[in-house]
């Protein structure tokens, strides 16, 4: 029996990984796919009870959830939180092919802002989980809240921000991040308050807010102005209700 009561979680993880005496950490297979150096969730619960660290399965499951939330281990496919089930998990210390950083590691920074947004794929819209690291001025995009590595990292150092309705998913509240010398990222929130919160956080770290160009938001030509023959700006709204002909006189 290990005497680790009231010791840090780091010490508990050391005991769990120690061989012999710790968890059964080994390569396992599921549907012909091999998962190296992993253990089962229910076996972690068994071990905690057997070694008198927890007295019930509910208590042991809560301890497993605490370790999971602390980013000590993760589900091998980043598809589940911790459960008292024969699901495969791997300690972060045993990861060999994961670049990171994980969502959990970034969220340890209490100043990090995070949440779910919709982004447009080649055809369909997809939910992604975003973490804003203010000190780095970087926005990390993940498949979900459990992901071990980001899909992409947006550099916000020289980016600008537009509150956009163009290319926005119907019923959503969008904003566009124009990454310096790179691509534009259209992000959609399901609630207006979430859109405002993200915009506020981005502006707070220095991302420049720009009004959307009139040619994008205008519903008719009467919202524009044009110069008359004397060079004076003339609002086209003066001609509303009349037949107007627009001629391009600048082309060769």
C-alpha cells in the first residue's frame, strides 16, 4: 500500500506510472488499431481503491477526473473525458507523437479566454474549440475541448478584426480575423453576447478593429456617394425613387 495521502498529484502520477506496482501500461489494440503505452480507465479506479487512496468507485472516479483535468493524461483519441470504463488513456509523459499544446495545458493559464465557435470548412460549417493566449497574442484552434494538439494557430500580432455578416452562417453572429499577410478566418458564435465577448477580448490584446467596408454591408446604391462633374460629393440617396444608370467611365 502506498502512503500518498495529501501529497501532490505529481507524486500520485509517479506511483501510477512506476513499474512494477503501478498501472498496467502497455500497447493495446482496438479494431485493428494499435495504441501504445496506455491504460484503462476502470483499471485506474481499481488501482486507487486497491491501494487505499480511495474507498469507493465514485471517489476514485472523481480522483481520476481531477488528474484528467490537470492534464496528467488524456483519452488516446481525445474523444472522452475520464470514465470508470475500459476506455484507453495515456499519460502525457508517455506521449511520443503529440506536438501540443493541449487545450487543458493552455487553460491552466487563468487569463486564457476560450470557447466554442463555428468555422467554415470547404463545404460545411464545423464547431471548433478556441483558446486565446493573451500573453502570446495567439489564437489556438482545436477539434474539441479534449484535443491534445491544435489544428491551427492564428498569429494575432499584426491582425485586424471585422464584425462581419458577409459569409456568416444563418442565425449566427460572426466576426472575421484577417491574419497579417495570410488568410482570413470567419468565426461564428451562436449567441450575440458570445460574439461581443470574443471581440472585446481580441481588442483588449491589441487586435485592430475595422469597420466593414460599405460595399459589403450596403443593401442598395443609395447608401453610396459619388462625385459630380464639379468634384463635389453627392449622396445617391438624392436620386432614390428615380431610374438611375451607373456607367463605368474609368476603363480604357
